[in-house]
């Protein structure tokens, strides 16, 4: 299956949510959306963040933790057919739970017709949301065959026997790969073709941007950017460290102020043993020792790169990316990624000023001393302009930038 980054999935997912609304407005069944990937890469978090950004209600069910199918689809109940006439004389009817007959209004006729229906499950949102609802069925392929079949009925019909999903509801299924690494139930072609499925991979750019927005320790972000492939690659086809475990590790060590003392390094290495149980080769410990020895935990902060006076921060950046007159492209790359992500974060905050970003990027371009490669600098500028075109008009007036962007 072709892999997709979180950024790519976000674009597709937003489109499909919009498309599902249009399908339902036409009386058609919306398309269920599956997202597959290794555990801990952020599948659930991304979906929750998109729902929050769109103002959607999200209802999350972990199917692997449900004991009975009734927890998903509701439990059987006896229902009685009610009949009445509307104010315009139109005949109306509906099925009503027998145990609620005492609540039936006097102008409604209780017929002798009965049936066995299903009570709406407790998780079902009782109110519609004009922005839409996401029903997230987490760990879908970890649940049993009966749960999968019940879900297929929801996907096909948008309802289950006697109750329906609220209007503008999109079903989202999260799965782990069926490659022998996880205890999952295989799905046949008939099941897989009932929904679209995307294979998500965690990439450094997406994680580092997320980390910047969520206040992850700056030093830990630098470490992940520098050693991404070494930390997160599979060993003997097994994912020994995933981004969720690494994020937990980042939080656990964030209270250690000085990483390069002997006591601190030993504490960090011991904490890593509790966070990365499958890291038998002590990958993190080895890399951390190198990281600290090179004083890479002391790199200039991205907030300073953007907001400090240029005369103050320029020497700090220069000292980070040069050693004995040699330009250290690897370190410049870390700082470039951090600066881009912090600018995106800065623009998301109330009170942010366009001029601050524009002037600082021009400082980098016009600086006589090399701080970043041209390719990295202009990639960052192009990304910022594409995300915030109305806030970066001054940048496009610069001939150097315009010529690069137009290539």
C-alpha cells in the first residue's frame, strides 16, 4: 500500500469530509475513511485535531475494548407503532420503545403492532452539529468479526436497524498493519472495498511541527530532527521506538534543566529504559551521549531566531552553524526546520505581526555571513508564503525571493 505523510493525509481527509457533506445533502451515503499505520504515529491525534479545527463533534470508540456488540450498536428493545395526525392533517407514525409508553401524548394512538428494535447506544450523539460529526472507530481491525460486520452495516446504511447516525456524520476507522507485527483480524476484499483506506507514515517534518505547536521540550525536538532515521527505523522488521513513546520520553525528561551534567545524563538514560522497552540495542542512549557531547542541546531557540534583535541573535546562529570556519549544514538544517515551524506557530497566535516575520526572513537573505543554505532558506519562505499568502506580500516584492519562488 502506498504511504502518505500526515500533511498529505490531512489535505485528503479534509476534502473527503467536505465531499461527504455534499453526498449526504444529495441523499447519498457518505464514504467511510480508513487510516492505517504503525501504533503511536499519531493517527488518532491527527483526526482529533482536524475535528477540533473544523468545529466538529468527535465520538471516539475503541472497539478492541468493547465486550459486547450491543455496546456498539445498542441492545434489543420491544417497540410499538404510534400513529397520529399532524396539524395539516397528514398521517404520521413512528416506532416507540414499549417501556416509554407512559410518555406518549394523549393525541397519539398506540397501535397493536410491535417489533424488536435496537435502543440507540449510549455513545451516539443526541444532537446534530452543523459542522458535522466524526465517528472514530479506533483499533478497528483489532476487534472481533461480529464487530466488523456490525460496522459494515453502519458504513453501508448510515444506520443500524432502528436508529440512524446523525446528519453529516463521517465514519473513520483506524487500523494497524496486517503484516504479522500486530494481533489484528484480517479483512477480506468485500470488507476492504466498502471504505477508502490510507496508509499513514510519520515523517520528521510533520512530527516536529506538531511538537512545536504542543510545547515539547526544544532540546528533545532538536534530537529527534537530527537522529530521526536512527531512532524510528525498524529493526528486524519491528518498530522498536514510535513517536508516541518518544513524546512520552520528551515529557519525562523536560524537567531536567542541565542535560550535560553526569547525573543528568545518567538519569536521562535510565528514563529511556522505561520509555523504550524494545530498544535492546540502547539506540537512544548511544545517540544521546553523542548529542550531549557535541552540546547540541545548547542550540539557539527558534523563538529567539524570530523575535530577538538581529544584532543579538545573528552571532548566536553563526556560532551554532560554524566550527573552525567550516559550515555545519546538518546543524543549519535543524535550525531551519525549527525556524519554519516556529513561524507557523507564531502566525497561529493572536496578535502576531506580519512585519516581524517578513523582516526577519529578509535579515536571513541579506545577511553577509552564511547561516543557512539557499535551498533551505527559500524552501522555508516558499512554504510560509503558500500557507499565508495574504500575510507575506512584502516578501514577494523582494527580487531574490520572487525569482526563487517562481522557479
